[in-house]
C-alpha cells in the first residue's frame, strides 16, 4: 500500500482554509517525516486546532493538498476519510471527547472497535488499555466512570485512547494544558516513549514554549517566529 512506502507522515502544500469567509490558515508547504515530532504553536485563535482538523481529514481545505502517509485526503469521500482516520490517526482532542457513559478502560478500547487494522496489532484489548493507563499514571482508575475524573486525568485517558493499536500518526491538541509543570513533563516523556516504540509521528499543539526543544520540527502560526 502506498502509505507503507512514503517517508512522510504528512505533506501539506499550498493550503488555504476558512471556516466561513475569512481565511484561517494559509500554509505554503509543511511536511513531517515518519517517526518525527512537530511542535505546533501560536496564539489563541491562530488556527492550531483548525490545522489538526485538516491533518485528520475532519475538514478539507478550500485550496491545496493534504497528503497523510502518502494518501491524498482530498481524493477520499467523507466516510473514507473517517475510516482512514480510525485506522491511522490517534487524536487527542482539546476537549477530550471521552464517552461519558463508558468506563475509563472502555473509552481506551474504543478505537479498536472502529479499526480492524489497529485491533490486529493488539493481542488483548483490555490488557493493552491497562498497560497504557498504568504507564500514564492511571492504573488505579481503570474501572471508574470518566465523569468522576479530574480534567488532567481525562487528558491522560484521551492519550491512552489515541495510542492504543499504534496508529502511525498522533495529533495532540494541548494535551498538557490541565497539568502542572512536573506532570506535564512526565506526560510528554511517556507520550514520546510510546510513540518511539511504534515509530509513531507526533504533532503536538501547545502554548508551552518550553516543550519546543524536544521536537525535531517547530511550526508557529499567527506570525510568531520559531
Ligand atoms: N467549528 C468552527 N466553526 C467556525 N469557526 C471556527 C470553528 N473552529 C474554529 N473557528 C475559528 O477559526 C479560528 C481559529 O480557531 P482555532 O480553534 O483553530 O484556534 P486555536 O489556535 O486552536 O486557538 P486556541 O489556542 O484558543 O485553542 C478562530 O477565529 C475561530 O473562531
Ligand atoms: Mg485550539
């Protein structure tokens, strides 16, 4: 398959994107090699979350090409893009999007129900969910309801859910925003360890400029300079 041979996790070219009339994103060229990490920064409202919507194929640009793992997302139908995302992308949303009536462990196992590709990489869904949750310091909360959790704990459940089944690309939207500095540092290290294991590429959105130094590539929106 094409996405198994390309060196790029993603390539953006000549992108223009607007939610309505005003252009929110304009990107001449941006690419990330497989297995590498990109820090995506910029002020509030500069288009960071919008950029992740394009990289995940939730939205498509009005102009330009979005290629993920060698697949041109613009050429897929909306339902094909949904399946592509389920198979290849772990998305940690800014608002987590956890399912409130499911337990912690059920939330983490959810992506395996939507993707045979990811399910095939895991022997036991529950055991792998528990391993990831334990790595992320959530081992004592596995059977709890997600609505009982603190915001920082919900972020870690969202991270475990994104990582399960080793998708090739992780998109993380402010995953450390609710954590203190030390927990944020620990969380980032664990995220990197899990990504390195499977040569997963990572795009991480953050306001915390201190994190930038740990990334191969940095892209700042809204006129900030790297
Ligand atoms: N679903 C949407 N519909 C319409 N406009 C939107 C939508 N999401 C974002 N926007 C607009 O697009 C612009 C960029 O928003 P975006 O959420 O991408 O910024 P951001 O950099 O992620 O900000 P923050 O740091 O506050 O999360 C803003 O002007 C916002 O109002
Ligand atoms: Mg945002």
